[in-house]
């Protein structure tokens, strides 16, 4: 029994050392987890920053591509407010409400004028008087009179008048 007691103490000591070792290992685990968590957070922050940069680039590209294409309308001015810089043009496809751009002077126009407007996004870039199509008109009149005398002393007179009008585009001007 004298030998059992020291052996029991040796086993108890060994178990206490193992318990301390496990406790130290478990204490180190949260520190490792904290390090790993910090690394993950840093990585997430980097990815978020990259994503934000990509979003800014996409927004810039979207602004560039979303610029309205220039359109042109030819018609008559239906409404005009030169002081406010707004006007309405009635074209083939309906009315177009526009705001005059920086270089557009509406003082030269009045309601009823025929104009050609180049615009984009509701703002007129240029307004000019519409060019009228040059045409030539040719009118031909033919009058035929027939007088017939019959032996019965009856005289017949027939008058026929034909009027023909042709409208054609004028020949292009030569320089």
C-alpha cells in the first residue's frame, strides 16, 4: 500500500497537467478565432471597396451611354414662351414640348413659323426656319373650237377646253 499511494499521486499529477494543457489550448483557440475573424473582416472590407469602385465605374459608364440621342423634328411652332425659353413644335408624329438650349434664340420666331429643331432629352440644340421644298408648276390650257355647218343651214359650234396642271420638284441648283 505504501507503493500505491505514490502511484496514485503520480496519476493525479499527470491528470492535472493534462487538464492544464487542455485549458491552455482552449484559451489559445479564441485568440486564433479572433485573428481569423479579423482577417475575414479585412478581406470583406477589401471586397466591399472593390465592389463600390466597380459600381462607380458602372454608374459613370451608364451616364455616358444614357445620353439621349439627337433627334430632329420639322413642323410648326404651336406655343412659344421666349421669356421662359420653352416652345412646342407640332410635327408629323405629334407635339414635342422643348426647352431652348444655351445657343438657341427664340426671339427670331413666332407662333405658326415652320421650323426644323434638333433636340436631345427635351432640350433644343438648334432651331432654324424650315426650308421649303422648291417646286415648279406648269399649267397648260388647250381650247378647241369646231364649227360645223350642215346643208340644212344649221350651224353647230363645239368648244372644248382642257386645263392640265403639273407640279414637279424643281431641278437642283447648279453651282
